[in-house]
């Protein structure tokens, strides 16, 4: 049986819980239903919306001339194929993803040229999102925040080492606001932006973008894009079989000095409905339940003393 005290606290917490749940659902639904900055393109197929995904595949026969076909009528043929997929899924650990694969059969011996069977292309974008930052009691809204990202750009191929052979297989590019990382030329072009950390033994780059925040806790907008192409190119006595696999993840939201906002008790929400990778402070409803339980314990002890 509920005591008067426990009943009053249970009713209060239940009412607040319903209210908070309703407000949270409305806010989340409104963000997702009104925001449409996600897009994905694969070949000629494009999808846009709150999230987006697209795929494409093709195959064809490619005519070429071999080393011993000079003067002959007609040429030779190899099979070439490609497939591509892209997604802007709205999950911090896989915000954008792009996969491209291209293949061309071994043409045998050819001289001075290659067999070009076409390209598999794909791109994913997250455009115009922004943050709302709510400080804990007694804390100020920061003037700026940093979004931290990780990009995995592994490429699987039977034609050699990723870092030495990457330039043969087409471009892959990451754009984050004003920063552009051209992965094809990253290790050779000193004019390109540098990752915060990256290494040839673990082809994962980490980078950040700075966003100013106004007095109301709203950040400047940010946009991201990820795109790649794989070429179905076969050389003399060498088939072409190439995969690009790119994954972009949101790793954290921090102050300029790298301190996590979540660890300080700040709440972070995105206009798109993207969930924050930051740890969430204890909800107010949990705090109310804790206070209610403490009050009931005190009341019970007092009744026991009087009895």
C-alpha cells in the first residue's frame, strides 16, 4: 500500500514524466519532420530527406585492342562492372557512408594503354545542421564549440598497398564546412588541410570544425560531404578490382580546449534530430524521484520516532 508521501511523489513524478516525454517526442519529431538536409547519390540515383540512401549497379562489355591486334578488323572484349552505395543515416557512429566497387577483367597483353570500363561513383551529404546548447545551472553558454569527426578510408584491392597505390583508383573527398580533404592527394600535397591525427598503419583520419555559438545557445550551421569514385581500369596482364569504403562518424562535441560538453553537464541537441555522442546528464525526472525517495525516508523515520 502506498503511503501518503509515496503516493504524492509517485503522482508528481508520473505527471512530470508524461510531460517530459510528450515534449521530447514533439521536439524530436518536429526536427526530423522539418529538416531535410540529408542526401545520397549513387550513379544517377539521388534521394533526399531527413535521412537518405541510394545504390547503383552496372555491367558492360568493353572493346579494346591487344598488342597483337594491329591492323586487324575489330578488337577484343572484356567484362567490366561497377556498383555504388551511399547513405546519410543520422547515426553518430556512421553519419555518412560511401562504398564504390569497380571491376575489369584481365585483358591479357596490351601495350601502351589500359582498358577503361567506366566508373562507380557515390556521395553522401549532411547539410545545414546546427546545435542547441543548454548549460547546467551556474554555467555560461560557450562562445564556440568544436565538432570532432573520424573518417575511415580503407581501400581493399589486390593490386598493392593502400598508400602506394591509392592514386590509381580514383578520387575520394571529405568536405567539412571550409575544410576539404582530398584523400587521393592527401599524402603528396602539402597545401591540403591536415588531419588532427592520421597514419598509414591505421587509415583513419580525425579532424574537427569550429562553430561559433550565439547568446541563445545556437551554433552556426555545419555541412559535411563524402564522395568517391572507383575506376574499372585493367592494365596489361592485370585485372582491375577496386573497393573504396568510407565511413564518417561524429566523435564528440567539446569546448575549444577539448573538454567534453557532456562531462560538464551541458545538454547538446541537433536541429536534424541527430543524437549527440556526448554523455547525457542525469534527467530532471530521475533527480525528482531521488528527492522524493529521500523525503519519504525522512518522513517514515519521524513517524517511527513519534510512535
